[in-house]
């Protein structure tokens, strides 16, 4: 009888371990699936979904700045990707691809001073007209409208 019980314990124990191991694998897998879906890589030079992108020239030309810093009151400390040149007063085309339904407001001066233009989510401006090479700050709007 006693031998029989030990044998059962011996058989059960690996089974429990296997169950625990499986549970841990599931946890790891679910962690991996929440962190690995194809998501935007900021400042990789590619304008992806969930980013707000700006270019040095009109029509998405020249250097690019792709990021998701929807609120930045001072663009003088942000550089074109792969360069040491500030984006301040240099934007010539912009694409709001990542404000999740929110519009983006752009300003001529630091600290959200002197409003220039507003761009709804998923809108692209191939040229900026009178706002060309003036933008010094951008702010994510609280609503979708402009
Ligand atoms: Ca990117
Ligand atoms: Ca900045
Ligand atoms: Ca400016």
C-alpha cells in the first residue's frame, strides 16, 4: 500500500511541474504578444501609424522627424533623424498619423505661443504656405476638430 502511494506521488509530481511549466509559458507568451505587435519605431526615418511626422521640404522631401511627442513646446532641442540639425523653424510638410482622432496644433513660437495651423488626425499637409519654416512647437488637441 505504502509503495503504491509513493508511486502515485512520483507520477503526480512531474505532472504538477508540467502544468506549472505550461502556465508560465502562457504568461510569457501573453507578455510577448502585448509587447511585440508591429508598432511604430520613433525616429527611424519612416513615417508609421501612431506617429506625427514632419519633413524638411514640401511633399515629404528631405530630412524627416518621425515621433509621437504630441506635446512639445520647444522644438529647438529636436533634430532631424540622423542629423545634428534642429527641426525648429524648419518644417515644410507634416503628417498627423498618430494622434488617435485628435488634431494637432502647431505654433510659431515656443510655449504654444502664436498659433499657426491645425491638422486633423490622419491628415497630411504637403506644403505649409505662410507657416512654412516657422513652426517652433506642436500640441495634441483635446478634441478631433480644428
Ligand atoms: Ca517611425
Ligand atoms: Ca522639444
Ligand atoms: Ca518659429
